[in-house]
C-alpha cells in the first residue's frame, strides 16, 4: 500500500512506553489462548487480512465488536464473524530509527501478533519490507544500518534479517505458509543498489531472500509482490526480468485498490492479469492487498464477490484485505472495513457466504 501522511500526531503521542508495552506478552496485547496443538488447512483459498497496525491501535485504546455489540479481540472477530483464515504481518528492519513509525512492526511487535494468529489457528504470511519504514513503488529506502554496504554485504544482511525473524517463529513452533520478499517491488527495493534498473541486483536480492526462507522453512511459499494488479505491463516488466535472470520464487503477489467509479474494470483487468501471469510465468497468484473506502460497503461487497468468484475461476489462491481494522479517520487511511463503532462492514461478507 502506498501511504501518504500516515502516523502523524496520534502516533507521536503514543511514545516509547506504549510501544514497549505492546511488544510484551501482556493480557492486553496477547490475551490468554488455548495452548493445544493448532491444525491448519494449508493450501485452501486464503481469506486474509493484513492487521499489522493491530497492536498500535490497541495501545491507543481502540476496540472492535460484532454486529450484536459483543466486544471481541480483533483476530478472533475476523475469524469467527468475517470468515478470515489467514493473517498477513509486515516487519521492518530497525523501525525505531524512523520518526514516523516509531518502532512499530519490529521483530518483537511482529511476534506478538504472530503468536496470537497461530494460537487462533490462522495461517500466516510474513511481509518483509527490507526497510526501516514504508516500502512501496514510490520509496524503497535501504535500512540505515545497511546503507554503506556493497551488494554482497546487503545480500548477507538480508539473509541474516530473514533468518533472525523466521528463526524467532521457528523457536515457538510457528510456521508461515507464505513469505513475501519485498513490498510492492515493481521498482526494485533498497534503492539505489536494488533498483530494478541496476543490472541484476534486484534478482540477486530475491534469490538471497528465497534461499534464506527455504533454509528455515522449506515448505513456505516465497512471494514477489507488485502493485496495480490490473496493469499487465508492470507485471511483464518485473516478472519478465526475473524470469530472464533466473529468479527463484514460488508465487506472484498483487495489490489492488479500486474506487467506486472504476471497480468493475479494475477487477476484470486484474482477473485477466491473474490468468496471464499464471500462464506466462508458471506461478500461482495471490492478491496480497486490497482495499476500498470504508463508507462504500455495498460497492466493496460487490467488488469482493466479483474478484472472489472470477478470481477462483482463474486459479487465484487468495485475497487479503489491507488493514481492515483501521478505525474511521485513523492513520490517514480510509480503506478499512469497520464502521465508527468498530463493527465490520459487509466488505468481507463473501468470506462467510462462500464456504
């Protein structure tokens, strides 16, 4: 997701104390759960949600409830009332270095949410940004600690970062089903060294990430992610390059953010692109991010049904709504799918209707 003016004064007001409280196993941020073994239906269609802001919102005092007014922990609400079966979580390298994000989504914060998802029987996607802050097509900043390294040094640092985060999961018996190497990387990542126009550096980064993932979790599916899922030419540019340069990865990830005036065309073009990418590059496809204005729930419902039904016919492997829990007016983002009372809108209803 491309973010503008996010984490402004509200985030700054939280401060370091709140953050530290959010990375501990407290009853507030990680409520008691059943410790019995969890079974997962791997390979089933992913009805997903990226809830990476969750602990931050909890620290700010936000709560969520179902249509009957029953307050619930968010992941439990999404699972039980919205049909969600998978969670996506981003991780930044050293976010404490960034004055905007102030340490959120570091490894400790990531693990709080990953533990909770796993205990609830929710499948996990890990989204490595390889940055200290937001990474998207307009900005792919290299982590400050890696900025002076040459390419070999960056590849080693990448591998160590992936190994450390996935190792933390492994030590607690949590196995991700998918791992994303970079976020919306149509322009490459970790500029300037990893720019898509800088020789085969980006492909080498993808391969380093892939190999680091497989060394810890051989069965995890490695995703390369691109925005604008409706724009075939972007995918041919990116994945054509990766194919020509021998990139190692397992799945293509897409983002799609329709508006009320163009959703039908964007969805139809995205479905056509799903078929094209699967056929051309021999990889399955996942919509890793989707969103629509929270106050357009009727249209969002239609949009999701169209993508779900046509996408499955094109062998789409799943859909993840980006930050559905976002309170109205929070963090400069209006494409969550809860109302002003924290009740889910109809946007995800296809997940419960199509079971």
